[in-house]
C-alpha cells in the first residue's frame, strides 16, 4: 500500500506534537492515527468489487471500542474470536447481525450467551461445538435468521492446524444440523496469520470453493483473516487489488450467488498504531548504544516474545539523516527481564534522556496482547485525527 509510508512525515513524529501528547497523556502512550485507519479501511474495501461482500474487522487484534466504532461507521461488521470480542462489539454499537463469530472451544454457558446476544453467523470449529450449538438451539426459540458454518481444516491449504473440521467430517456435521432442522450454509477458511504473499491466498481459492460446494445448502464463504502487513518497511506487502480481482472473478463464475465475508485483522489496523515512549537512560557497550525507555515488553509483547519486527524511529529524527550518523542500538524496556527488548540492532542516532522514540505499526496485537506480566501498568490510548486528539482508554495506575 502506498499510504503507510507517508506516515514517516506525519505530524505525530514531529517532536513538538509527540511532546504535546506525552505531556497531556503521559508516557508510554499508544497513539492511533484515525486518518490512516480510515484510508486503510477504504483501500481494502475498494479492492474487492464482488457486490455481496461484507467486511468484518477481526477485533482479536485490537478491541478498543473507539476504534471499533470507526470500522462500524465505515460500514464494516465485526469478526469475533471470543465472547469477549462480541461484548466489545456490542459496546461499540454493532448490531448482533453485524457480528460474525468464528472461535473455538466454548463451554455451554458461553455458547448460550452468544446465541442469547443474537449473533446470527457462527463458524464452528468442531463437530462437538456444532452439536453443542444445536442442542442449545433446540431448547430455545430459534432465531429467524441463523447462519451456521464450519471452519475448514484441510492440511493441504490450512497447514498443520488445530482449527476446523475436515471435509471427511462434513457428513457427520450435516446429520447434526438436519436433525436439528437447521442448515449448514457456510464455510470459513483461515490460513493462519500474517502472510504477505498474495499467492498464498489466490492459489487456494479454487480448492476452498470446491470444498464449500460439498455443502448442499452453501450460501456464504468466509475467506479470513490472515492477510499480512509489511512491517519491514519497503518489504513485500499483501496485494489487495490482485486478491480482490482473483477472488471476485472466481466467485462470479459460480452458478449460485453466495455472500462473501472478509475479516481482516492486522492488515486493517497495524499501520495506524504507534507506541510512543521516552528515553530514560542510555549507555554504550563498545559501538552499541543501549537505550532504556519507559515502556516494556509487557506493553508490547510481539517483538520480543513472538519474534516480530517493529520499526523504531526517534521523533526528533531528521528524515534526511545519513546512515553514518546513526548507531546500532538496542531499545530496552524498564525491567531486568532478559527478553525486555522493544527493538534490537536498530539504526538510530545518539539518543539523550528525555528524547521520544516511536515504535511503529503496533495497532494490531499491540495493546490487545499487553499484559500485567512484570507488574507494569498498561499505557493510555489516544486517537489522533489531524491535530485533534482524544483519550480513548485511560492509563492504568
Ligand atoms: C478466525 C480468525 N479470523 C481473523 C483473525 C485475524 O487474523 P489476522 O490479524 O492475521 O488477519 C484471526 C486471528 O486470530 C482469527 O482467528
């Protein structure tokens, strides 16, 4: 996508504005750029021209209610992985019919809860979950409009995954729904998270469609989730236009008109989020700069715990700065936990106490995966649109 690199020059990274935000809301601070988020939503939406397409934001990546409302206002629905995702979606004002659930391993009370909330599209992960759902529905007045689907497990295309139902089990699933007087009308394909190779999706479309056609009452296809984001700047990005073109062409060839659900997570939200933090101390180990900042891996676990890369820049940094003016730098959190690195071997100018760093592209799996490990409170979250800013989640104390 062209838009995400513009952010290097974005107002957020001008030191004065970053200073203003940290002086008002404190440091560290999650900052979301509403303009970038809206641009990304538009970019993804326009890429798929198939008319019966509904986008659902996968809120596993970021459950901030104010951000969910931006998706809702843009006409997207919500994709829920858990009852908690649904709860937040309802808080954000989504109608239950705008929520698609595709999770795993709900107990009786949880399954009953999501049905009572009125969620009408459920992609179930196992025969046992389908059975449980049908049993609960048998005890209730069935909702007028309920779409039951299966999550697909087909190792050739879904890899070695614990998720889903193999096509060999479809007949057992159909027996259960028929006995309950229900239809099995959907197939959900999810190929795992964070793939930037567009062909990884386009080359499996035929197989997914052929598999879905084994369901006699097939009405909708939910095609994930899992679309990547180019965290390595100037790296390969997922090509939404190519994906949209190929998927639309193949679905248009079908005799029956199906509904298409797309549930992007990180692809939609990663690029709009930045974690600002202040430099607390600095030292040198030979040629390497060791910078201590006032945040920790518990506030942003992905780079350190899960091995992901997030670009770090300084807010004072002059974009024209030459490579020779930078130094190999480790950015370390404010604990002595051995993995408390926010970034390793970054190229940064010499930093001083009080300087501000910006960890980019943390909108997905950032705050959502933060924890109280290390007993540091979670940062505040702020939404910025041009120079307007507002608190969207309070800092913990
Ligand atoms: C079913 C499902 N859909 C979508 C997502 C979001 O994935 P991504 O951020 O890779 O798009 C997830 C993530 O766990 C998921 O389990």
